[in-house]
C-alpha cells in the first residue's frame, strides 16, 4: 500500500514493514519493522575516515579535506519518486560545489520488505585527491548493539592489513569494535564481508551486496573519532558510549599505509583515486532467531 503526499511517501507492506521517504530532503524519514524503529538517520553518503596516525603523518586530512563533509556538502538538484507494482524508488541527484562531482543515490523499497541502496559518483575534474572511503553511513537506535558479520575478524582489518584476520562468522557487541588507541582515530573496520548485521535482540538489519563489502559499527557518532588539532583526547577515556549506533557500510576504505609514519602514503593499489564509483547493497530486516545465512541467501535471489 502506497500513500503519497507532497512531502512524503508512506509504503506499508505484508512483512510488517512501514517505510517513509522524505520527498523534500531525499532521505529515509522512518523505517519500522514489527513495530521497531530501525533507523534514526541515513543512509547518507560518507567518503571520510577519522585520520589514523599514518594519515596525519602524510597530510591526508589537508589533502583530502574536500571529501570530508560528503553527508552535508552536496546541493540537491533533483528528487524523483517512481512507483511500480512491486517497488517504490526514490532517486536523489546532488552536485558537489567543491569538486563539481555529481552524486546519485537510489533507494528502492521492494514488496519483500528489503531496501536496496545504490550510490553513483561521477567525477568531472581530474586533479582531485583520493577518497578516504566510498560508502554510506546511517544511525540506528542504541539498542542495536549486537553485531554479527561473516567476513574477516575478529580484530579490525583493512584493505592492506587483513591477512591476520580469518574469514569466519563473528558475533560481538558494538562497543567491542572500538580499539582503545591512545588518540581517537579510525577503528573497528572489517573487510571481505559477505554480510553484516545489527540486532536489538528482537529485530535486526542485515547488509549484503553482490560483491564483498566492508564496514564497521560504533556506539557513538563516528565523528567522535575525528581528529581535532590541539585537542588532548585519549582513546577510550574520551570516547564514550552514546545513545546511538553509527553503522558504516562501505564499497571500500583506502589502506592504512604505514611503511613509515612520517609521510608514506598507502600503496597505490590500496587507494581510491578520484574517479567514477558505484556501490549497491541491500538492507534486509529480520526477526531475531532466524538463520542469518538463510536471510543473506534470500537477498541474493
């Protein structure tokens, strides 16, 4: 059932799901499943990572600053809502003034209750710095603090730092994903994921794609990890658990480098040059207690 007004589209389906698109902002306003609110905010574009010590050594925060505020830095160009018998798709087109790049994000809510998210970046200029990451970020209620993933773990791992992390099924709390570095920085990332899921004990959301994805989950705004010059922040002393879970779902995050920590950048094969990218993933709501492998396979019909 679809109810459309000037400002929003409300879609109710047989799977106990209600999704509301905000047609003015081009975002998901609300998504409920079995009476539980799944998302507080997002998914929204995210091209930044909280600088690591190596990043600071090679000047990444200054060099790549153009990509830092990808969630707010874009000017809306057009929002289009398309209805068919079985799906509702909202297409959001934006322009990036700093880089002249174009971004298209498509949200497709199917009658199966799944939400597909596609993000397309078109780069026009050819002198732009690399992207720290290409993905999306969303905020879930704090109760979604159980993190399950099938990919590399259990410790954090990165494109150029993953051979020590075995591919397996892992289950941990979201808070355990934060490594207590002396200074807050990027932490908890996982690579080579077939899928990852967050649950509040009653319901959950599973993210998966045709190809392997990357991602992480945090018990605080991801921006809490960002580098603030001259601040005397200390790892887990200053990083407190907050009333939310930030979930980052990535096509890729660039490597962490570290041949030395005073200027060496990640090797070229582990960077994301400024070029066209596309990334599509599925968000599948589930009732806790189900077999997550089966849910994952259903998303891969």
